[in-house]
């Protein structure tokens, strides 16, 4: 049993209102956030917290980044929603910049990350039937055990998380799940009807799990050999989080499709995209896929500003340099309340010794020290600070973690 941190009457009232009127699909930490700037969040009482969660990497650029908020405010005074029934002035510049960032020919913007995943599933099946020659309704996609790609009905159909699946069947067929990191299992799962392999370069929800060095290059080789699309879900791992623009770069791998989201919206609104070459995205015809809000003018303005921040490479370098500090400090905690550390750049999964406490207990202790982090799977804390965090701020947060483990 974890003793909940005592909050002020104002925060307690806000929490009770949320718990009474809102569905209980999350278990938030007992703090009510009213503002944020850079790597910091402020609660209703004016207390400041160092954010080591970044909204699961949606806030890579920090809270209220001036370039991103300026782009959003300026666009708010022009036009925000038009639908794709017309062209908007910002659409062309956004999709061009995003495609160029990825080294691809086309981009298809959507809203949430799971929409990008669903879009990629449809695209890969369409490519399989129209280009590869797979018989209708025979296409299969190879996925990984421990994956997290969202919680729509199709996506949970190939999840191993029983909490996400239980009570939501019947499930969508057409997926084959193999152990993450097991190249032989991927090879065995591929057959003539396989149209794609869908993989997170680093599994985030599973606890920031990094595969063996040879895994992604081997999957790329298998896909090329068998005429199968490689789809990289970089929704959490991409856009600077691991010290490179995309986590795939650590393995020298270029996928056929990138799935992007979270940080693409600059921490301001949902923006996602599937980015690839014309041979796949060019198969779509009018009416075959769409979204009322996808690629809306406000999203394009913010998304373009986010891409521009990444073009300089400064944030990627910060992530790599401060990531080295993060992992050196965390590795030093192994054997002192920590059993293992994984990750790359400013992204880490920290396994808490169960003899000491649950991961959630440590998150409560961090909250008492004005640091926000979140647990996953009972024993792991995920750390993903905004890429704009300073070394001093990062060291302070790690000091708080060390104290919380004492």
C-alpha cells in the first residue's frame, strides 16, 4: 500500500472533481498542474516540479517553447480548421519539410500516434495487394511481443498487455507476434503473404527496452530480401529523444515507413504522420483514407515549427550529451535500489529493486522532492526529460532519485 502524498485543499478538490466526473482510465499522480515552462511544471499552489516525463515524449521541446507557441498563436489569428476539402497555405511547406527530415518522398499527416499506426496498417495491406500481389484478405503483419502502438481495437488485437485487451474482443486478425529482439523468430514468421514488419526501435511502454545491436539491421535485411515493408514506430523514440533524429539511426537502418507523433505536435496539440516513399503512400486515392482534423492549418504551423527546431541538430546533440550524463549516473545506482538500467539519449528505463519498493512508491517519493516521473509494469520508472533541460536541472533530478532510493 502506497501512502498518497497529502495535497492542499485546492488540489484535493480538483482531484475529487476529476475522479467523480471523469472515467478512470488512468491512475495519475496526486498533483494538479496549472502551468509549465521549459522543463518545469507548476501546480495549483505554485509549487514547481522538474518534469522527467515530458508527457511520454510529447514535450521533447519543453513546455511552452517560444518558437512553437509563437507559431501556434500566429496561426490562431489566421485560420485553424479547414478540412482537406481545400488546400491550406501551411500544408505544402509542412509535408515537404517533414518528408525531407525523414529522407522520404511523401508524408501523410494525421492526429494521434495510434492513427498513424492504423494508417500504416492500411497502407501496408494495400501495398501488399496492389504491388506485391498478395491474395485479397491474406495479408499478415509481423509485430513484436511487448509492443505498444496504442489502444484502438485493431492495435490491441496484437498487444500482449492483458489489461489493454481484456473485455474488448473479438480481435482483428492478420498479425503474427514474435519475441522482440529475436531475429530468427522474425525470419520464421515471414511468409509469402507477409506485407510488413512493424517494430519500435526501442520499446517505450515495455520499459525502454533496447534490442540487440544486430536486430534492426537483420530485420531490415529480411524485409528487403522477402519484399516486405519495414515500419518503424518512432512515435516515442523519434524526433531527438535518443540523441539522434530517429532511433533507427543508431543501427544504421532506414525503414520504408516512419510513424511519427507526440513531439511532432510540439507539446501543443496532437500531430502525427506516416512518412515514406511514393511507391507506398502514392497508392492512396481520394476517399480511401482521411481525417477531418488531420493536417489542419494549426497542426501544420506547429508541426513545421517543430521540424525547423530539429533541422539544426542542436536538440539531438543535447540529448546525446546529457544522455551520457543521465546513463552514467543511473548506472552508478545499480546495486543501490536499482537492478538494471536501459535506454539511449535522454530516455531511460530504471528497474527498481522489488526488495526496496515498487516503482510507483519511488515516483511518490520523487513527487515529494518536486520531480515528476512515471512507473510502468510495477517495477520500472521511465525517465524522459525535455530535451531543453539543463545539466544542472538534470543533476538535481538525479540527486532526488538517489535520495528517493535511500
